């Protein structure tokens, strides 16, 4: 399925670039898609296929890996790059802390910090093409969701730091409701006034919104700290799976753990499982179902023995 989605995605990209001469990365993503979590899962499963006892010929392995990998990369999605990075580290066992894995993690983090410092000091255009557009997005990413002040009348500041702007006005709205507003939120139908016109990707104009980019803030708006607590509890359940000696179950546990770790980030910048185009909920449900079937078979075999 990931391979089929990748073929469709690459077809849209080549058609847009060759026939319509769309080369600007921002406009290209408008037509071909902004991200694809499904393809990242598919890429990781292909990359680590041996751990799941799946046999590929070398030709099929390379075909799947290259097509899905190239397609995933061409979304130019910061979130998908981080997702693939987290999944790779978890399935390689680098989250089982010992002296070796700690050294590798410190090296990775140091490399990322040095790389970001270099990118941050580069003179990049917000309307750049190709690699420059990606680097500009990377440069702005750590700042975008955490700024405490955003000038809504400065279109550059407003657009580049829109996620932070959403968070700021949401906190103000909920805190204005007082103690019980903070504890239980403003209710399912609550909205926040943007104080500015927002032009969306599908051509509509909004002045108020009921769903934010940030899942934690969306839940905080609707159900306050109580809702946020249950969100973190859900993520804890995903990350902390019961250990098993069964190899396939162990690997599925690692995927669920990686998903939970990634959702900590994804909930902050992309609405997590609440996004209307989200498919991770389906994938999580499938993995949990498959895992329970394996556990059932394992228990049955023990009874027979």
C-alpha cells in the first residue's frame, strides 16, 4: 500500500513539474501533498523487514526502499523526517540506554545542534526553491511553535510563526475563563477569534477557528488540563508496552513505542491523531490488533505444549 501511494505521489510531482512547470516547493506541495506518515511506516518496515521475518529478493527490497524513500523525502516534510529519524533510532535499539547507545545519541544530538546552528546563520529566502525552501523551513521550525510574541500585523512574522500565534491566543482565551476554565476547558464547540483574516490552503478565509495545529492546545481549549492529562496517559500506554520474548511482538512494541515518542512532537505541530487527513490512528489500531493475534497464538501454543 505504501508503494502504491508513493507511485501516485511521484506521478503527481512529475506531472506538475514537467507539464505545468511548477518548481516552487511550496506550490508543488499544494498539489502533491504536505506529508505522508503512511509512507514513513512503509519505508521503516521495508528497511527493517528482516526483523519481522519478511523475505524480499534484493531487487524487490531495493525497488520498495528507493521508491518509497524518494517519495517520502519529496514531501519535504520536517515532521516526516523527524518521524523517520525517531523510528530508525528506536528500531536500531538506541533507546535502550547503555554506554554505547548513550554515546551514539549524544553524537546524533550534537550533530543536529551543530547542523541547525549552521542553517540558522545562513541567509535564506522564505520564497526560495528546492533545497533552500527546505532549509528555511528547518531554520524556522524550532522557533515557530514556541515564540511568546507574534505581531499579527506583520504578515511575515504572522505567517512564519502562526503556530505560536494560535497557542498564545488559546492560552489567553482559556485563562480568561478562570480556574475551572483551565481545569475543564471551554467545551467541545468552543472557538477562538484570530483577530486577523486567515487564508487557508483550500482557498477559504477564516476569522475564527475551533481546531488548532497543536493537539495539546486544541484539547486544552476543549477540555482543559483534564483532557491534556488523558492525552499524556494515552501516549504513556503507547510508549510503555508489556515486554515479550516473541521477536515479532518485540518489534511491534518498538514501533508502538516510536509512534508514542513521535506523537509527543506531532501533537505539538500537526494536531497529531486529530488531523482530518490523519491515518496513524488506523495504523496504530492495525498494529495493536496484529499484536494481540500474535499474543493469542503464542498463548495457544504454550497451552498445547
